[in-house]
C-alpha cells in the first residue's frame, strides 16, 4: 500500500526486530530461571506437608469410624509415606486408591520427631478414641527451607508451621 506521498508504509515488524525481541526475552528468562528453581523446590515442600496433614486427618477419622488403629508410616528408604490399618494379621495397607503410597520428592527430606518414642520408629499412630501421639514431622528442602507438620496434644489436629516456630 502506498501513502499519499508515494512512499510505502510499514505495517509489520522486520525479521531483525523480531530476533532482537526474542533475544531480550531469552536473556531475561535466563536471568530469572535460577530464582524460579527455588520457588518450585519450596512448593514441593509445601505440597508434601499438605499431603501429610491430609493423611493425618484421614487416619484419625478412619480410626474412629472403624474402631481400629491406623498408622502413618514414613519409609525413608523408599522415599514414601503411606497409611496402614490394624487387621487380623497385623498392620496392612488398605487396597483402595486413597491409601496409595505417596512418593517424597527427591529435593525433600522427612524426619519424624516423636518425644518418648523408641529410636528408629518410623510411624505415627492414630487410636480408635481419636487420640494421636504428640509428634512432628520436619520437612526440609535441599536449600535448607523447612516446615513442620506438628501436633502438640493428643486431641489436636496436625498443622503446618514454620520450622523455627516453636509455639
């Protein structure tokens, strides 16, 4: 299309302009990527904590409704955690989808802290009367960020708190 002065108008971008814009975008993304990596690592820590809290609530309600002991087991070798229920032959994993093992992300470490429990014990126990032992699970990522999933009294629910929060 020609204008009234006889010159051709430029309605689009040149290839050089598009390449320069792409170069700027790639440079900015390259600078931002390392900080985004930390975001996703901490997100995995929070997601793991939320799953553990959900399983503690499920275990407590199932223990009360079925009148049997449930345990939330932390298997550090398999990097997973899962529920087991008391049965005729001891503790077994229920076979429904809700009770599948959850894998711990590679960037996340779990440590069960239960005062008064024997060393090396790897589970939390939920009793048919609704009580649970006082305990906490420290969830730490590879950058040192940590949260606690904790219960401070046998009749309380587990909750997520910052690792440095002791109240």
